[in-house]
C-alpha cells in the first residue's frame, strides 16, 4: 500500500511542479512587463528561472530534508543535464533537423563545456562544499548580467529572447502583454510558488519510498524519474520551438537550462548546505561530459545543425544509459 501512495505522491508532485512553474512564469512575466522591464530582460531572467524552478526546488528540498547524503539532489542535477542533451535534443532533432545559431556554437556551448568540466571536477569526489556552491552561483549572476548587457546591444539576440517568452508561454498568449490585473498576477505568482514547494515535497517523499521499494539507490531515481520529470518545462518549450522550425531556440533552451542547473541549482543548493553523495557519481559525470562533447561535435561542423538521424542516435544512447543505470542499481 505504501508503494501505491508513493506513486500517487510522485505523480501529483510532478503535476504541481509543472503547474507551479507555469503559473510563476505567467504572473511574474506580466508583472515585470507592467513595471517597464524590457521583454529581452524578462526572457533572459524570469523565463529562464521559471523553466528551471522545478530542478532548483526539488534539489534544495531533497538536500535539506536528508541528514545524510544528497543522492536525490545530485542525481536530479546531473540527470537533468543528461536528459536535456540526450532525450530532449534527441526528441527535437528526430522531429526536424535543428539549425543552430552561430553564436551558440562559438560562445555559449563552449562556455557550457568548460563549466561542465569544472563542475565535474568539483563533484568527482562526491562532495560539493558551500564555498564551491557560492562560486558557481556568482558565476550564474555574472552570466545573466553579461547576457542582458550583450542582448541590449544586439537586435538579433533581443529578437531571440522575445521569441523565448512566446514559446515558453504558448498556453497563455497574454504573457506578452503587461499585467492588466495586478492582484490576479500576484495571486498567480503566489500559487506558482506554493505549487513548486508542495510538488517538490511530495515528489521527494514519493521518490525515496519508490527507491526503497524497488531496491535501487536514491541517486538512480534522481538520475532517471526525477530528472526527466523536473525537465518537463524544457521538454515543452523545446518541442514547441522545434515544431515552429526554430531549432536555435530549442538548443539554446537546452544550453541555458544546463548552465542554470550547474551554476544555479547546484550552486545555490550547495551554498545552502553542502552536497554529498554516498553512491559513486563518477560514471554519471563521465556520461554527462560525453553527451556534452557529442552534441558539440554534431553542431560544430557547418552548417551547424543536428540532423534527424543524429536526433535518433541521441535517443538511442540515452535509452542505453537508462538501461545501464538500472542494471547497475
């Protein structure tokens, strides 16, 4: 009976997480526009934070509520990055060939690669301290500031960021307008935050019970079920971008999400309380590095795109990794 309730908690947690993130983006974006904040800034901050909010809240909750290891939190962070590159880009690329903006290839993706290497080195021993977490989080603030300054100078990036808002909120076209009823949008923000907190609590609790019942470690559950579930906002925005033929938005969303997961989610979570894992994480860090390198090799060669067969290859490799995880677990 415990396993049934755990599954119910797990599914309900996902629903509240995704719904909470959506409400948070709707309300906060319209409030920001009403306050006169430029759409470009909203796209690079509010929407970026909103779509990664599930990973952040789940990791912080899992880390704080466990007095021992942080297996679920670490598994969620590393697993989300692997899922973004293998599953999400694979699904998007299998639908349409994804054309990639040259700026992503020459600047943002190499930055992601470098940060992924540094993060893997920091976490290789199974420990990420508060100082290291603080350094990563400061890196996120610097990255956002750099993007905002650069985007204001370049019309092309500003246009892309406005499209990001549009894609991230396809369920609510009014997100592009300033708030008309401030009290209602504030209510959406409050409800969104409440949904995120409640959803994270239920998801973490359900995940631990499921891991115990299946006889696998929390880090395996974090790397798979929790990681894929908390990546649902990225799945939605990237697939919508692919169907609209905006491949650069799809891969840009994944790159931004992975950067935020390392700098923001891992950084802030570790800054609050050090991250420790009782399970070996080295093999999973190697897989994350391998997927990061593979996708870069795919897009590096002109005309900078991920072809459909490459999308299917990413899906196949991700499926193989999942099988490997559960065999190992």
